C-alpha cells in the first residue's frame, strides 16, 4: 500500500497526516491517520484528489479613507486557480464606501466563490459616528 | 495642562486592549478609557489580511480585519471610550500617565491600568546584519503594512531571513502580488513558524525553506542588489565552503518579536527575563498594585484567540480589583520552568483558585508529557504528540491539588 504524508492546514495544530493511496482506475484515498480531529481526514482526501485553497488580498478603493480594502474568497478555490483569481482581483477597483462582507467580485474567473470585503472603508473625510471613539 | 482621574485605563487598542476593555466593562467597571496611538483600533490585525484567525474563539476562520471588527463592534456597543492618535509618554508606579494627543498634553491618574501595548519586530541591528545598508531591507511586518495598508509594493525579487509566521505569510503575499520570492533562510535547524504556514505559504508556491542557513552579507550601495548566504555549523558559525550569492532587491526579516515594555520598565515593574514581559500572578497583575498586563506585551503569543482570552482575564481581574481591592492572599506559590520548558507564565499564583499556565518548550519533541509537579508529586499532566518552540502550550491546574506546595515545577517527561 502506498502512503502519502501531508501537513494539515485546517487549523494551527498542523497535524502530520498519513494517507493510504489506493491506485486503481481513478485515484482514491483510504484510511487517514495522525489527525487530532475529524476534519483532518476529510481535508486530506480533498487535498490528494484536488487541493483547494482560500486566498486573501486587497482591492483599490477610490475616494476612501484608506487606499485599499482587504478581501478574501468566501469559499475555497482549486489551488491551480490562485493566480488566475489574483489577476481578476488586481484588475478591480471600486468606490467607497465599502461594508465588511460586501460581495465585490462574484464568481471570479468562473469559480464558485465570491470575493468579499473583510473591512469597512468609509468615504474620505467622514467621521466615524456615534461610536464614543474620539480623535 | 489637562488633568483627569479615571477608574481603568487600557494602554493599547489591538486585540488585547480591546478585549481587556470589553471584559472590564462587562465585569461592572463603569469607567474604562482605552488609549491607542494609531488612528484606528485593531492594532496589527488591520494589516494581517490573511485568514486563519478565530478558529478557537468563533469556530470559523476569519481574516485579521474581520476578527478585529467583531471585537470593535462589541467595544462600540458597550460605549467604551477610546482616545485614538494618542500616545502614553510616561507611566509612574503611582499609576499616573502622561498622555499626548492632538489636543495637547493630559495627565491621567488611573485607579488601575492594563498594559496591552503588544510587541515590535527585531530589526537588522538586533542581529548585526553584516554588509552595506542599502534600501530594500524591511522587517516582514513593515513590508506587510506597506503592501496591505498603504498600497506600496516593496520589491520584485525577495529573500526572507527567518522562518517566523509573518515571514512565511509575506512570502506568499509577495508571490500573490507578482514578486519572485527566492527562498526563506532560517538560522535554527527547525522552522520557527507554524507547520501549516510552511505548507500553505511556502510549499504551495515552491518557495524553498533552507534550515541552518543564514545571510552572511548584504550587498548594494543605494538599493539592495543581493545577499550572500551560508549554511551554519552546530555553533551557528557560517561554513565558508557553502557560501553562495543570491541576487535580490528586497530582504525581509522575520527574526523575532520583542514585547514593547518601555513604559512598564519606566514604572519600575519587575520583569521576567525569559518572556521579556512583566512578572505577573494568576490575576495577571504585575508586581505593582493595580497594574495588569496581557497579550503580546506580557509574552509573545502565536494565536490571537489566546491573546483575547488572556486579555479578558486581565479585564475581569482589573474590574474586581477596582471593586474589592487586593485579595487577602495568605501565601504565594512560585511557578518554575524545568526540564525542557523555556518559560512558564504566570510566574506566581495565589493558589486559591484554578489557573492555567502558558508555556513554551526549548526544543522540538514528540510524544512527551507536559507535567506540573508540587513537592515531587504530579498534579497536572498533558500528553503531546508534538511539541515545538514556535507553539505556545497551556496546561490547567486545579487549586485543590496544590496541597501547601510553595513551588510548582513545570517540565517535560
């Protein structure tokens, strides 16, 4: 039986997993050991068949109190699509205001994820109201 | 000059300060003031736009700004006051603070203070980086700030010295932004960041991680043109025959973090050499009455979830101190790191209630037990499949098990 060793990226524990590889007509994964939780084996099976990743970056904002809004994928994308999706993100620019959670790019490069904002960007010059926070 | 009296002043508006302020307010402290030198709350989380935060606290993986915003929203809901763009210039043992803001100078006398100033990065000077001093050498966090907050790309061809998490995160970030990252070099024989980051930040992008290797010379007059790297021997001395030149225009340093304790020292708070933070008891109070410490200024954490949790303890305990004064402690139990444990925090406990010891090990190891011993008896034990200096460990101890011990030993077996 062939095995493959992987470092799980689901959480900071970074478990060292060992997965049994079943080589038949299609690639299949048998037992996965070494995981502290039940998410590890699920991740390992996906990782061996088709690795998926989330990405985070930023998008240019016009007229905002910050020049960039940080963004992320709201679900994982195939790892080989990372640079393709990054190219779509780099081409994009938007106008303030932006709310956290706003969908800024739906389905970039035909993937099933959305690119969402991970912070607020206010229109430049407008003070944060009613927060009790003073400058 | 303005003068004011406040019940509780929290210094620092990063994850520790925000959570400490929230917890103090919730624990019944009516008057909480948070002072932050930046123009926004959130601290370093604002530039940590990658995900992986909040798994322990929220059961989901968030980016830094999202993790910060959840706490800022609660901070605002509780109408806690924050002074932004404001810096604390000095702190005395009498809990008097000299504070400078755009409005001028203010002297604040606080009933209690929570130190939550976080940490800063070690720089090229700290490791006596040999060679010239051209442009293009940044700490990883400074580059992260420029790329993620200021929209300034730092370079096109980078070498990273140090395998801390920020360095690896920046290796990925620069690659995503189109730069070529040549390699990460680590002086130690093991990586100093999390395993998952080696996988998702380096392996995914075919960025080599070279252990027991360091930068021996920096080249370039105006702009960095390259670095010389070499493998090191068991005494960390470069091996001449392994020297090679790598052309690059950028060198990022991810070589460690230093708790930012200038105010703490100025007030005369006793420090713990192993953590570079204050000596604290299990209420996170320092040796000066009414001054508490939490988060990365107390000891450098690797996960923000634990920073928030620790800060909540400090906030709750500060509120209790303001309400009830010092607890009547009959004895003090010292906590001593032994056998493979580099530090243990808190350094002393009252022994009247259960507590958690945070610690780091000296060397990587497998299948060992963390153990706490009192008078030679094991009173707490935890099996670990893997131990690593880069990963903070925690172990809970029950007060009832102390049984009159004056010293607890925290070690490996």
